[in-house]
């Protein structure tokens, strides 16, 4: 015998998908700026304490290594290893995503947990091993690779779980988007970009987030030393519980 839903039950059932979509939309709007702050913190803290290696802008290490080679100075092994380790970490995250059979915000939360674990590992390792005391030593190299893996997880999270979001760490692309979108907004006719207002808003949020992360990391580093790694770890935990 067939049954009919009451009007209130039908209304509640029909509203659940829209509420879920709204929650996902808020999650995707709030998470990238927070991740951008984390990326700025990790990049600056790593650069100043771990032998001038970029842990978020990993391709920048090629420039630094090439400049050192041209000037006849030593090339830090961590600068050369950062890119292959980044690639291996991306491959590992892809495999984890495949095995988890998750997508969307469920996959995002899994990868946020992985990023949190890696940043906590950086904090614990830095407090115990003091890699900043020898920025070109083995301990510093290990800390660099943990940071690079954490940032690879963040990059992969965006591409696999939130593909519409622009990068939270490659600020050159975000600066390009922001400037071009601003020019389109100011133009009275013949707009060259689609959805320019939204692109400008998103890119500016990530630019300011990354800059804020760098500034806060610099201040925290001068006050807390190796414990400065606690701040990006705490923000990674906040990102995990973000609703």
C-alpha cells in the first residue's frame, strides 16, 4: 500500500538538498582564504628557518638554486629535492583519494586531516630536533620535506575536491586574476573576462590571506622560535572543523 508524505515532511525533505548545497557553498567560500593564510605562514617560516627553501612556492627553489650555482655558491640539496618530493606527495594524495572513494567536501575533509597531521609532525620535529639551528643540515631537510608534502596535500585538495577554486599558494596567478578582473570592472564596455567581479573578489581574498599569513608568521617567528609552527597547525585544525 502506498503512503503519502505529510506536507511538513515533504517540505522538510525538499529543503534538505538545498540546505546541503548552501552549506557546501559556504564551506567552499570560507576554506580557501584560511588555506591561503596557512600557506603564507608555512612558506615564510620555512624560508627563514630552513635554509631559504620555499615550501609553498616550490618552483621558486629552481630560481634560488640556479642563482647560487651561477654565483659559485653552494646549492642546498633541499632546494633540489623539494620539487620531486612535491610530485611524489601529489601522487600519494591522488592514490589516497582514489582508495577513499570520496569526493567533494568529504574528500576535502580527509585531505585537511592529512595536512593537519603533516603540520603537527613539522611542529613536533622542529621542537625536538631544532632544525633551525642548522638550516642546511639533515634535520632541516626533513622538516622541509614535511612542509612540502603538507603544501602538496593542500594543492591536491583544491584540484580534486574544489576544482573551481583558484590556487591558495601561487600568488602570481592570483595577482594576475585580480588585476585583469579589476581592469574589466573599470571598463565601460567590451569586457574580456567572464564573472570578473567574483574572480576579483576571490583572488583578492587569497592575496590578502597569503600576505596576512606571511606577516603573522614573521611576528610569531620572532617571538616563539621553533614553536611558531604551532600557528599553521592550529589553523589547519580550524580548517578541519570549519562548517
